[in-house]
């Protein structure tokens, strides 16, 4: 009986759940921050304790920086209740979350950027619908504010146009 207890105790001591987030990027070598903590360059693997949403930032010279979120969802065997059993069985369980990011190259050719901006400006000012858009904006700015429905709270006078504010 003692031998069985010792074997069971040794087995329980070796049991654990390893949780890792593997982050890759195209191209490789991007610097990674996870929850505002620098964790390495892609490809990298980070151990974590809690499932949930993480802030992720990637940066690499010559590419647009990436800033967003990554979700670490728990596997079926690691939810409340089942995780107790998973922690005590004599097996090494691994929860692996994989995130992949594709980075967009920056356009560092200043002359090409200026040329595209110049072409865009020319197209905008030469477009015949520009007059219509300007007229629509002017019309919206001069349009009277419709009266509020009776079941809605009154609009504070500070948000009304100057021409419609009540005279004191």
C-alpha cells in the first residue's frame, strides 16, 4: 500500500499543464510585445497562465507596425472542473495557442509617395462630382434641425447651432 501511495505521489508531482502562445509572422524577425511587455522576435513561444484576450504589437523595419488583439481560448479539457483533473493526472498536457501575422511593407520611396499624392489631388479637384459634394456639405450645414419627438429629452442649447439657440 505504501508503495502504491509513493508511486501515486510521484506521478502527481510530475503532472502539469503547459500553456504556450506561439507567434509567427511573415516575414520572420518582427519584434513582439505582449501586453506591453517585449517577449522576443518571431517566431517565438511564450508561456502564459491565464486564457483571454492579449494586446499584441509587432514591429519590424521596412514594414507597417501591427497593433491588435490575440485571443487565447481554453481547450475543452482545461475549463473549470476539468482543469483540476487535468492538473493531477500523471501526464504532461500542452495547451498551444498559435497566432500568425502578415506584415505589409512600407513604401519608403518618397518620390513615389509624393507622385501618388499629387495624382490623387489632381483627380479630386478635377472630378465633376466635387461640386455636388461641396454643395451637399453646404446644404447640410445650412439645413434646419428637425424638431425632437415629444417623448425624447430636450437637446441642451449648447449643442444647437448658434442661429437656433434660444434668446436670453
